[in-house]
């Protein structure tokens, strides 16, 4: 436990990168959307019933992934040089990811009632309330936000470890494998005329079910990152 706490302090010593940077970027995107939607006659393609949906909340999830990949790749050599085992370093990093995802997911949840109380920031704008994904009870919104942020963080961790082990060639190969897997799935679905079943699955899937599926994917990604870090040389 002491080693894991050391790893946590090791990351949080550079806390602005994890705490401040994602919100600075998300805040800039939010301010930009406020300016855009304040212009008369500007409407969102996703507007419905007088409400406007920005669709830019994905920014913080993407930044989470980038920060995770950069940080684990940069800090791994130093951690190993200080005598921290790969398993302890990876577990400690995963715990940091969980803590950050829980805290930031809570902030996203708290911003929803503020958005509602201000009438969509005075212009009927839904920025933090996303239809279907983040549009339910506060606890489900927090859980979905937490799982989504954690998934993006551990995915970024895995990408960072792939880069540390195989450099840019490995990252490109990693991305190519994922695209090929997606293409194979599309081909199989088309060949077997399974699109009706796929459509039925997604139209009947609840947000709770989707959150559970994302959690399973996050665990699988975490396992993939652990298998990668065991063979990383620095």
C-alpha cells in the first residue's frame, strides 16, 4: 500500500497536468461554444424543442486519454529507476486514474443542475447534459461519467505503454489493428445480414447497460496495458 501511495504522490506532484489542464481545455471549448451560440440565428444541428446541444463535452474525455498516454510513458523510466516495480507502478497509475475519473465525473454531474438553473446558460444550451448518455438521475450521470473517463484514461495508458515499448511504429500498428477489427466486424455484420440485430441491440440498450458494457471494456483495456508493461524495457 505504501508503494501505491508513493506512485500516487509521484503523479500528483505534477498535479496541474492532471487536474488543471483537462479543465482548462474543456473550459476554453465551453467558452467558445457560448460565444458561437450567442450569435443570433445560430442553431445546433442537434437542436430539439428549442434546446441546443453543443456536443463538445467529448473534449475532456479525449484530453484525459492524451494526458494518460503522455504521463505514463514519461514517468515509467524514472519510476523503475527509483526501484518501483512494474506491477506497483501500473496499479498505482490505475488508482490515480480511478480517483481522477471519480472526481471529474462528479464535477460534470454538479454542472448539470447549474446549467438547468441558469436556463442553459441563458441561451437554452445543453452542454453538460448529453441526450441519452448523461441525461438521467444524478447518480447514473456520475457513474457513466466516471466509467467513461476511466476508460479513456486506461486506454491512453495502454497507448503510452505501446509507444514506450515499440515507439511510433507500434502505435500506428496498434491503431491499424483496431481499425481492421472494426472493419472485420462491419463486414461480418453485412455478410450475415445482422444489421437488424445490431440495431435492435442498440435501440433497446439502456444507459445502465451501456455503462456496464463500457466498464467491461475498461477492465479488458486495463488487462491489455498490464500485459504490455510487463515486457516494457527502458
